[in-house]
C-alpha cells in the first residue's frame, strides 16, 4: 500500500512540475520546447 501511495504522489508531482514549466514558458511568450528540441507550433 505504501508503494502505491508513493507512486501516486510521485506521478502527481511530475505532472504538476510539467504543468508549471509549461505555464511559465507560455506566460513569457516563449515557444515551449521539450528536451529533444521539438517545439510546439502555434
């Protein structure tokens, strides 16, 4: 049970972190780029 709760907490933290980076890039009008150099087209 502890492992399941830790996994859920970890996945939630990763999702929030990713959303935060996306929002920070979007708020400064930068193109969002992933780690592979692929940018999101608008």
